C-alpha cells in the first residue's frame, strides 16, 4: 500500500482556511479524507463548522498551537487516525493561524509516522485584502513595512511563506487588478523559486490543484528556512496574544450582537472573531466571522436536538481585558 498523503494548510488568522477545507470536503473526489483542526484557545469553532458540512473524521485539538505541542497532541492524534479500521485516504491538517508549519512537517518525519504517511504539500493561504489595506499589517509589523520581518507575527508570516509549496492569495474579489499584481510581485520575493502563487476568491480552488502534489516535503526541509530553526517553543509566539470566549444565551436581535462586536473591534486590538449565536425566535444558528475590522454573519443550519443552544464567540487578540464580555 502507498503512503497516506498529508496536506498542511496554514495561514494567518482569518485567511480563510476553514472555508477552503469546506470546499475540498464537499467535492466527490475527497471521499475518505480525514481532517485535523488545530485551534488557538480552549474552545474549537472550526471543527464544528467542518463537521456540519460533510461526514469525514474531523479531529479537533484546542490545547494550543500544534507547532508547540507536537509530541503531546499531534503524534497521538496521527496514530489514532492511522490505526482506524479503515485508514483515511488522505489527511488535511488545518493549523492554528498562529502555528509554524515546519515543526509539523518535521514531526511527520518521525519513523512511526513516516512509514505510513508523506507530506503531500504545504499550502499557505493569505488574506489579500488585509495585506493590501494594512488592516492586519500593523499587527504583523507594528507599523514598519511588511517586508521588514522584525516582529514575531511578521516572522510567522515569513515562515508560513518559506515553507509553502503553493500560496493562495485569497479574497481577491476585494482587490483591483493592479493591487493583485502588486501583491503577487511582492509574494514572489518571499517564496522559494518555483512556488506558484494562485489568486482565488472565497477559498474556491479546484481540488486537483490542492491535492496530489506529491512533494514529499519531509525530504525537503533543508530548503525551507525558518526563523525558528534552532529551537522552538511557546515562547516564540507573542506572549500577549490571547483567546477569550464570549458566552451568552439567546440574543434578541442580530443587529445588537453586531453592534457589540463592532465596538470591541474599535476599542481593542482584535485579529479574529468567530463563533455562533442563538437568535430568539429563530430555528437557525447564526455564524459570526470577523477579520480585522470586517465582520459578517450568516445563518448556516438548524440547531440540533443533541446540542445546547446559546451564544459562543471566540475573540483572539492582544492585551484583551479580563472583563471582555457581551453586555446583555
């Protein structure tokens, strides 16, 4: 039997990784895939959104960035997937938006994993609008040009690009042709020679482009430089980054919730908002997604009889106050 291909999908918070994986899983050619989702914080949102749209094994890890907890979380989870009565035909790994991809590839080179799997490709997803407008570039660089990688988050972006076999420039529907070409030209200076940069909208990329690249990344690590090649632990991440869970019961009006969250985005340094809300009198769950200053909501499905209804929204940012909450 051939080795099981592993595809690592990385990118900063809110780049569209979960949306991309949803498109992959909905394709008929993706039958048999398993998904490993890593969340930054104690509550997982992305795993639920993926489980709702399809029926592969979805394993969610919420103990921190996998690049920091490889031995404790990643390796046991990979063993569990590989030892299933019917092993997956492939494995997709959605990293936390704050994770380094290279340590995961290095973990796949461990003998007990390497004999069963191969890293098919590392795919890095970028939010084109935020890179262009600078809504997040100040978080990457604290005000210096994005190309000057001298802050922890700028180094993270650099590492995610340096490890990539394919770069997806997402959300290009918000860019002009000139802006798109400007970003592509800059990205070409950040990746290894030969790495393709593919514009896309809403994470809609043909499955055959993403899967089956056969790069055997674990054999090519020396060509993928990292700012953290010497050593890596949780201290390499910005220690002021944190995750806060906002919980509430039924919300009377979605407009009220939007106003509350917009006020938080205005007054706090928040990178990412994601979760769902129960709206009084509505049978459907309201999904909440926010990146930078952007915030949008949509109803995705009816509430299940097996789940507790309520509002649960994860906020990821820097120096967030301990009393951050929805004020009903």
